[in-house]
């Protein structure tokens, strides 16, 4: 995982302070989660409309196996089941693990 920012040199202090806060203490407001959930559910509902998408998903299953993480696709039930605390837990595990292990 990578995060970064760009700014003018004279804004570095302010931008870095904000960047640090966002990375270390994400808010993940519930209304944003609901917006993203709605968008993802809409994409799931339309995914059978794209022949190239169907081919890509099926190819991933053939290539890696249907139970592989590389062949997974989001499903309505799983998207609906994700809550804010799940995101915060995932963030804590991934972010802090990446800091200590040096994942880029």
C-alpha cells in the first residue's frame, strides 16, 4: 500500500500535517461508507452487462482457481455486511503491519 501527496514547497508544513492526520487517524464517516456501498452495489448489479468484464472474471477463476483471492469478486451479501468497524479494523491491521514490515 502506498500513500502520498504533492504540494508546493511553501505549503509543505500544512499539507504534511493534514496528510499525517488522515493517514494515522482516518475518520471513515458512515455516510461515506454508505455512498461507496451504494456505488458498489450498483456496479455489482450491472456487472453482467459488460462482456469483457465477464470474460475477465472467468479467466481469473480459470487461471488462479475459483477459490483464489485473485479470483474473488464482491457479492451483494458481503458488501452489505461490511460495517465501519470492519474498515477500521482492516485499516489498523494493514497500515500498522505495513509500517513495521515495510510493505510498499
